[in-house]
């Protein structure tokens, strides 16, 4: 799950499928904007399940690299070029 606000991906998932990756997107902001209480409750259940899995150690983020503030430009370039697999963490 990605909690970063971004544009909806364009095109298909062909490249991900070619690499045998399963990708899905969840827009966690839409139910709040649309005032959809039923979907808000569903998201609470989803986020609770994610938190439980993190606590149990069965779900964790894959960290590609940790960079200093001085390296943030190179990290952004690598992200845009698709050279990362997982999260890039900025060490402050």
C-alpha cells in the first residue's frame, strides 16, 4: 500500500506482470472526500489488518536504500529512472 498522494498510474500493468509482480492500488482518501462512511469503516479494518501484520513481522517494507540529505538528488533521479525496488528512506 502506498500512502503517498500521487496521480493515478496511466497505462497498464504489463511491465509488472512481465516481472511476475502483483500490484494493487488503494485510494485511502476518497471515502473521506466522498463522505462514504461504509468505505471509511472498511479502510479502518484494512489499516488494522496491516498494523497487525507489521506487529507480527509478517509484513514489512522493503527498503532499497537509505540516503543522507546530501544524496537526495541522486535518490530522486534513481526513483524517477525506475532504478529502485522498494522504499528510499531519507536519513535526517
